[in-house]
C-alpha cells in the first residue's frame, strides 16, 4: 500500500470522519495539520489525502477514494428518527 498523508485541521468535523474511517480499517496514515504547509501545496480545503503523487482535496472525492479502496464505512442506527 502506498503511503497516505491526510491533511486536516483541528476544527474540521469532516476531517474527523475521514480519520475515523481510516482508523476503523487500521489504515496507516500520516496526519499533517500545518495550515501554511497545506496551502503551499495548493490544497484548497481539508480533509485532503495524498496517495503517491496524487492529492485529493475535495471531501466528496476523498469519500469516493475511501469507498473505492474498501475503507468507507457509514453506519446509521435504526433508532435515528431523523431518517
């Protein structure tokens, strides 16, 4: 497996979701939170992931990548009345 770098911020809820999915599947990754460094890469928003020489910096695209590689997990309780 290629190294995964996850670009996040401490206040990003979507970043937490992506981290939880990676953690749930025991996928190793390196987390980077340095905003200036992230912006210097041309990343427009977090969460973003870098795999090999490709950076995916759109939340929906990140979720699609996770799903494609079998790391996407989303569970909804049957008790959730908002469904």
